[in-house]
């Protein structure tokens, strides 16, 4: 069988949706809606471009090139190996998975605890032990992810979010407010930056391997069909993300007038749910956050285990699942604040490079796979992103930072875009001149 039925295609897409949709994806849209008010849908257009568009492109890029390593090695084989390892470790056991487990505790359990238990570290330890035991069990059988995620967990998650949204329509809360100053100035680009910060494009680079393996297990053998089905799954998952993001943004937008300006999207969403459902709403919200975090954690454990098994077949998939589950549980007990403090600088360093690779992969026909285009572009981007990362870790690099201020899009945190384009152009010119020199030397001989 080389093609999936429509039904199975939907289930694979829902599985991919569930792996993308973590707690961070629950938090950003409500805060965007609250902050942008009457400009919500303009802001959402920017958010959708980066929070949905980039991950779909990442799935397509990984599928077309046959994996993240094949994409990254276009820069250089050593870079390909190193960057791929860093991506899997960063979005997996070192940051992404522990953050999901810790955030699930913060939103799903912590609000119900007494003041005495809130300061007791053993509560977090017990919760993460249970949480990662479930994640471990689900990750052991990746062949069942479509059934468990696509057919059960994701529909439940979508139903719960829909219940909150529909309830808000029958119990009007308020009208859209005026936007904050940042959103009033440039709502589209502010929304784009918020979506950019979901970091789903990096996760998509990991999830590509899970989709490919799942499709093979379902009988899709031809490489071109795997690529085609992977892209379709990304597009359908993107549609579900679009619907959910729109509902969440609406909830945030109508909450501002009644509840005032919340400090973050979690608070805005909590205010809405408690208003609509009273105290039982806290349980509903806890279940939503726990499901969102759990499915993302399982997706990351599975994709990382699949990848590391492919590197060294002597270490079994099950062993990697154990290693990643235990290490993630250990790091999750650092607490969300400490994890975020470490994760932000690391993601700042690698995310622009990841996006640059994704976008360059779609220029291959024009660039004819010229490695210098990738090399010069990545070097240019890395100078910006690594410098910013080091500064976030506390290293003072004022001279470099002052230079970056002159780059376009600096004010919205996208100053790496111009160096990326410039580097690609230089690499293209350099490669073209080199080819002309070789042809000249050949003719001369």
C-alpha cells in the first residue's frame, strides 16, 4: 500500500497536531488576543505565519531531504552531525521535555496545592515520577501513537478546548479592547514574533522522523509517497492548529475588559475558565494543560529515541526511551523558572540557524545545492544568534550588540534575517566565480 485512506491521513495529522500543541501553544494565543484587542485578527495573521507556516515548512524540508542531518550537512558534514545532535538534545531531554513536564505541574497541579505543599519539593518529584512513567509507557510503542493520539487523546483535547470556546459564546464576557502600544504600532509583526517564539519549527525538525516511521509502519513504502503524505499531514495539522489558535485568541481578546490586563496567557486563560465554569474550571484547565504537555513530551521522547537508535543500533530503542525519560524527569525537578532561564539562551542560538536551513532547502532548484550558499548564510546568522545567546547567559559583548542595532528588524528581534540573505548571496557569487574559474582552467589546459 502506497497511499493512506482519508481516515488514516486524518489520524496521522491529529497525531502530529498533538505533538506540536504543547502548553506554550495554549498560552501564547490568549495573551496575543488580550494584548491586541480590536487588532487581534491582524496580529493572528502574523502569528499564524510563523507558528504554523514555519513548522509546516520544517516538516516538508525534513521529508524532502530525508532527515535533519541530510539538510544540515549541506553546510558541512561536521556541522550537520553536530547541529543535529544539538537540536535533538535541546528540544528533547535537556530542555523541551523537562519544560513540558514542569509546566504541566505548574498549570495542572500547583494551583490546587495548599501553601505548605507548594513549597514542598517532594510534590513536584512525585508528580514528575507519575508524569514521566506515563510518557515512558506511551513512548515504548510508537506504532500505537496514531491510535492513542490521533484517535483518543487529541480528540479529547480538541473537545475540551471547544467546550471552553463555545461556553464563552453563550456566556458573553465582554468586547474586544483597545490594543497595547506594542500591538498598536505593528500588529502583524508583533504577532509574527509571538508565533516565532513558540519554537515549533525546531520541534518539527525532530517530528519529521516520527511521521516517516509511522507512515512506513502503515504500509507507505515509496519515498516520494512518504514525502507527499508527510507534507499533507503537516498541512492538515496546521489547519487544526489554526482553528484552535483562533478560539484561544478570541478567549483572550474578550477577557481584557472584564478581568484587566493579565501578566501572561496562562493567567488570561485561567480567568476565563474560572469565570465560565467556577471552581470545576480549574480541573478542566488542569486536564487541558496536562494533555497538551504529555502528548508533546511523548512526541519528543519518541523522535529523539528513534534518532539516537539510528545512530547506534547497539543501544535499543527501549533503552533510549528509559534514558530520556529518567533524564527528563530529573531535569524537570529543577523547576520551570530555572529551565526557562537556561532554555531561552540556547534556543536563541539555534533557532535562527534552524529557520535559515529550512528556508534555504526550498531554494535548491535555483541554487543547485551550492554548499557555499548554506555555509556563508549559516555563518552570518550564527554570529548574530550565538552573540545574543552569550549575552543572555551574562557575557557582556556591548561592541557586537551596538553593531547589531543598525541591522533591519533589530527592534523586533529578527535582525539575523538580513545577514542570512547577505550570506546566501555572497555564497552564491563565490560558488559561481569558482565554477567559472574551473571552467576557464579546463579550457586553458
